[in-house]
C-alpha cells in the first residue's frame, strides 16, 4: 500500500516535470541561491531539471573552518558537507520547482529551510578537494520538499548519502504583503 502511494506520487511528479517548460538554466539556478560570500558552497550547477540537480564545489584551503578543524590536519566538518548537500540538493531543487510555479523573480523572495535530514557518512573531504552533489527529488507538495542527495569526491567515490527535507518560506515582510501566491498557500493550510 505504501509503495503504491509512493509510486503514484512519483508518477505525478514525473507528469508535472514532463509538462513543465524549462525556464531555469543551471547558471541561473546558481543566482537564485540566497547565500553570500563565505557561506555559498556551490561553484556551479552542471545539470538541473524538475527531477534532479548536479552541482560542483571545490573546498578551498582559505575557508574559515579549516584553521580550527583540525589544527594538525584540515578536514571539512560534516556540518559543512551537509550544508553543501542542502544547498546543491534540497534548496536548489526547491527553487527550481518554485520558479516553474510562480516565476523566477517571485522565487527569489523565498528561502528553503531544512526541516529534517538523515545522513550516512562514508568518507572524508580534505581542503582543496572538489565534490559533486547529486540530488534526486522524492516529493514536492505545497512548497515542502524531500530530496535524496549523494556527495561524491572528484574521483567518483561516494562520501555521503542523505535524505533532506525542507520547506519554502516567503522571506521578506514586504514580499509577503504583495505575493498573491503566499495568500493562496495560507488559505490552503
């Protein structure tokens, strides 16, 4: 019964994806990410569509967290790797889908916040290493999203897997007043 419901949900997602017109390029998707210098962990998107994203990032020796983690040998903290997986997976996929629903400019007014994650660590990432972040959409409904994300080294080794959930929220008060889509969602809840 559960597998039938999941299969039906994925069928609906695939049907929506097939009907959706691609309006967000991988380079434009990068500009939708709301992170500033020092906390953007995506260099580029290699692929993006309604069902998946693929992103790349190189962890630079100059990043703020390497001086203390660890003193004797810099190692990328797991929380930073998870953040990169969130940005390249759940957040990017949510913004991509939202841009299809309400337009790119309206999607810029939203932030995707993590509501849950389950991670399995299989390796480590040192400074100056490049990672690939591959995300697959699991569910999308009423601006709530669930993605399955894998983190690979540049050699193709699987470093981590995660199921990451989140929700899109209208960020600025001014945008909330002027966005008819926000009023529609509030009425549905």
